[in-house]
């Protein structure tokens, strides 16, 4: 990889080139399709195939640009990747999955500069052995395997130089980010508040000292409550705001874990679900980067690797979110309507018809998980159910939901897609009752006052 371009102009040029190529691909293929459709006896079928073909080609251009740019652009692509085939056609979502692990690495000379800048020493002085080829290259930094002088094998996460500056410039090019999203999601609403949340979370991710404290927090919290979840320890003497040296841990990738026995996948799924509920309701703090590349697995263990992206929620938001769930469970539409407006899911002047249809659809998705017993993800496609509702709502220009929902939904979706792929049989009701009770009691007490 050549030196990372970080100036506002250079990133704008790179991004514009990617969008121009994607747009040209769509335009050229659309013209071909129009000509060929005139002689086609099966117009609709060919239209569908060619429309997908155009979008795949355009997506390849966008993905290549995201991988080269790193920073906010690549992080956006990684967020899209965890949706799998829920929002985008499977053929396109599979392309985005490469951004979870693969992107061009920075040159070794840049790695050495960062190490010297932070520790006044180069890799051969800091470590007994340091592997030049990175294990992984991600949106903000890359990871190298190394051996300490005391013999411990470690993973050294090293931030790209000037990546903070690059990310700031990316967010000054919001109109280009909006165009990328429009290519992939033509009916999207206004996303300003969600992009602002992404900006805040990415800024935190660039501070590895913050990630160190988050790893320590979750490691202590999970140590007793979830001993089957392992979080590597950090070596503070070889860590800084730009370098994070962690215990090197081996395990299977998520794709390899799909070959485990169903009993093993049930065990992993139940504990991943329980830890999510405990984090949300009791800790009010979530690990919010659930892309598959941030996990390793053993048949009786979940290894969580990356805590750069976490989200703390204030008590009022968590209580309101709990009230929303309780309104669904108790079939109280009026309560659901009011709390949804407070959470900015609906506009203040939203039509009664739209709100009630939304209420019914969410119940269809959510209520099956209140049945007793162990069973896998229910065979309902939330996004298929919402197609009719989306057609009735004018999304263009519509305000985006509360900022908290970006990372909450991202974490929930990551959990959902893993449990779905594993076909894990989970005791959903027991988990809800066990981990939500303290917040539920606070909500009931609040409503009585």
C-alpha cells in the first residue's frame, strides 16, 4: 500500500473517483439494459438480473475505494457488511464482508515511525521478534504478531499515521458519504444524527488508551459472570494512544465455527445472547463493533478482540427503551406511541395509521421470542415485513432516529446474524427475565410516581 492520503483534498479526490466509476458503471449498464430490453421477451426477469449486475459492479468500485481510504469510509463499509443479506442482495453483502478483514496494509517504514514516535524505539529494540507482515489490516490500524523480551507472544495494534486527520476530513465531505449511501440504499432517510454518532464513536476508536480502559472494564465484568468469554489482557508499558499491545490469542474464525456441533453452537449462542442482555440492561454499556473479524471461537469459548467501539447509555434512555419493550409485551399501543415519539422513532405529527402498522409489525417480530423453551431465530424476515410500511412512508428528508440507536442497532444486528447463522437454540424468555428485571422494576416504580 502507498502512503495513506490524509489531506482533505486528496481524500475528496479519491472518494470522488470511486463514486464517478460507480456512477459510470450504473449509467453504462443501464443504457445497455435499455437496448437489450427492447428485444427481450422476458423483460422483468432480465431487468432484475441486469439491475443486480449493475449494482454489483458499482459496489465493487465503492468497496475498493473504502478499503484504500481506511478511516470513516472503510468503517462505513464494515458496518454495512454485518447486515449480511438483510438489507442488500446477498451477492453485494458478500463483497462488503471482505472489508471485515482485508484491506491494503501500510508499509513497514510507517509502522516503525509510529513505534518510534510513541516509544522512542524501533520494533527490534522493543520486541524479541516482530513480524513484518500484519495479521490484519483494518479501518484505523493494523495488527502485527510479536514476541516480548520476556517470551510472551503478543498482538500489536498500530494506528495509521494521521488517520485522525483523515477521518475529520472525511466528515467534512458528508455530501460524498451521502452519495455512497444513496447508491446502496436509494430510499434511505436523512442520516445526519447517525453520521454524527459515527463521527463521535470513530474519534473514540482512534484513542487506543480509551480501548485499553474498555477492555479492562469488560474483562473484569465478564470474568465472573461469563467465564466462557475471554478478553485478552493488555500490556500497558507497550501501549499508548496509537499502539495497543495485547496478549496473542488463537481461535477459529466465525466461518470455521459454523462447522461446530449444534450443541456447541447452542452453547456459544446462548452465552453471546446472555452477555448482550447483561451488558445492555445491567452495565448499560455495549461492545458495538460486532463484525465477525472481531471475534475468535473455540468450542466452549468466545474470544472478543476489539473494544475500540463501545457505547455507554444513560439510565433514562435504557428505561425508555425498556418501556418500549414492555408496551409491546402488554399490547398497549398508546404507551408504545408516546414512548416512540420521545425516542424520536416517530415524528410528532406521525399519522395514526403508520404508527399502528409499525406497532403490529414490531409485535410480529418480537413477541415470538417471549415463548418459553429453547428455539432458534424465528423464520421471519423483519425487512420483508417492513417493505409495505416503507412504501407508505416518505423517507427522503425524514429525520434520522436518536443517535443512541446507531450503535445499539449495530450491536443487536451483529448478535442476530450470528445466532441466525449458527441456528443456535436459545432460551430467549429466561434471558430477558433474568437480565432485564432490575430495569423493569425501575420503570414500574417510575410509572407509579
